[in-house]
């Protein structure tokens, strides 16, 4: 891609030479961070720790000042509320481990903003790193589907194993079914950065983005991950709005994204048709409409019962797994898990009214930004794409992972510093 022509090792080395060791640790660790999302949680923790400690060192040595704005104040009040909730919980030390160390993501955010403001090369190098990361993930999935011994072409044609058709694609994630979620959550960040760093005219940017989405959409289908398809479709929907605003005839280009899933669905190439069937059965189980599934409904009811016991502060961050056993209701079976599998109900159960207040405020912010994007003329408010990974992390509507899980939080918040930096830059240029 021509976009990468201006990047070279000499520029990178010169950038490293002119800066301090803490600065360089943050710079390099942040470039590696996208790859850590499929290298494993231990690698994520090490990188986030190095970035946080290095940034803290810069603050202590007065090389950086903490900037105070609404985002910073909002986070720290929420952070204090998490700690207070832990202190008044029944499992103080265990809960504090989740609440106290959550600040590492704030330090990560401020550190990346700091680097972006002081290095003209950083955003371009990070975009290149993120692009290569998702490209490798995509190739790993395609390789597994077309060429690995336990899958489609090799197994079906050469080894004559018809059952191979139904093996889901997981790529680098191995036994963990995360590839679709990774692509769906990470791709809006790359899209938002591409619109920012590319010097092409907006229509060309949009056309390239649409073409790039075809293999991403295909591989997401092959992973048979329900939430991956939903989130990638939401991103595609906003890209569709942006595209039509700039050129109405672009509406026809999106027909391929409607045709491809239907063709693959009815061809039953992978397990996505089973995912759709199972999802339907879960939603409409025993003639009743459930909240995603009977099991999700049980978790939701348990969360509400825990909230009733602790309406102000909740049972403490990450304590659902320990307190769920105390909820004994008729016909409420198998109500225990590591978390309620929905961020809204986790916030309700574990942080109480105080946490809900912050959570609803944040979702109101998302709603206003989405509304502004839809109503804006042409390509204004384009930084919305950088907010989408955060929305997918925080959204109240769909099943989700654990709010305090490091992989889930890292992939959800990795775009936040870039949103802050680009928004501030945009406002300063007005």
C-alpha cells in the first residue's frame, strides 16, 4: 500500500534515538500491543504494565503533566467508586484486585495520547502495526479454512471427510473462539485511523474501506461467531451511511454484503446456519421470548436480586461469581458464572446505583455521538469509528465478556487514546 511508503526503519531508529527510555518503552510497547491480543493475556499484562510504569515515571520526573478534562475527571470518579464498592464488599481483597488495578487502562490511555502528541510518526506506525496484525489474523483464518488438514479443501476433497465442513475457523486463537470477535472489535480502530492518516480523497478512502471489508466479512462468517457478525455488521452500517452521504450511488456497492451471507448461509459451508438456528431457539424457547437465552435471563434475574441486596454500591467488582450462590429463587437454576454475560447487568450487580449512573452517562454519550454522525453532512464526525470498539465493550444490549477481563478491556479500550487525540486535534484546528 502506498500508505506505508513513507514509513522506513531509518525514521523509526531516529525517533528512538532522540527520545528518553520511558518514552521509547511506551512507543514500542504500544506498537506491539495489537499483536498481544492473540499472543495471550500474559503478554497483554506485561505490555500494559510497562506502558503504565513508564508513563508514571514521566509524571514523577515532571516530563509530563496530568491534563484535566471531563474525560479524566469522569474516569477517576468512576474509578474511586469501584474501589469504594470493593471496600464495602464481602470479598474485599479479591475485589480490590480488579478495581485498584483497573487504573492501568487509564494510564495506558494517557500514555498513548502523550506519545501521539509528541511524535508525528507514531500514529502512522501504529496504523501499520494494527493493519499487519489484523492481516495476519485474517490470513490465519483463511489458511485454516482452505488449507489446514482438518478443514474444507484438504479434508473434504483430498481426505474425503465430509464432517470437516462444520469445523469453525479460529485462526491464531486455536481452541478459543475469538477470531470473529477480534476482527469485529479491532477493525473499526483501523478504519478510523485510516481515514485520519490517509491523504486520499474521501471517496477513495471509502471505496478502499468497502473492498477491505469483503474478506473481513467472509472470515467472520466462517468463524460462526454470533456477536462477531453483529458487531462487524454495525461497523459496516456506519460505513454505509458515510458512503451514501458522499455519493448516493454507493448504495449498490453494499449489495454484496447482503448477497454473500445468504449464499454462504444456504450453502451451509460452515456452522453459521447452526448458530442462527440455535440463537432463534434460545430467543423463543418454550413459546416465550427470552433475553437472548434462558440462561442469560437467569443471569439477569440473579444480577437484579444482588442489586436489591446492595442497591448503592453493589456486591463489589468481579464478585458476581462469589455472591451468585446467595440468590435462591424458585425455578432459578444454574445462576452462577464468572460474570453475568452482559455488561449492564454486571454493572448493576457489582457496582450498584453509583456505577449505573456512570454507565448510563457513558451510553448517553455514545447515543449523542451516533446521532451526530448520522445527522452530520458528508464526512464530519468520522472519528465515531474510533468510538465503536469502546461501544462494543460497554454496550448494554448484547451478551458480553467480563468487564474486568484484561483481553476484553484491552481490545475495548485500545482505541480510546486515539479518539481523544484526534478529537482534540480536530477541535484545535477549528
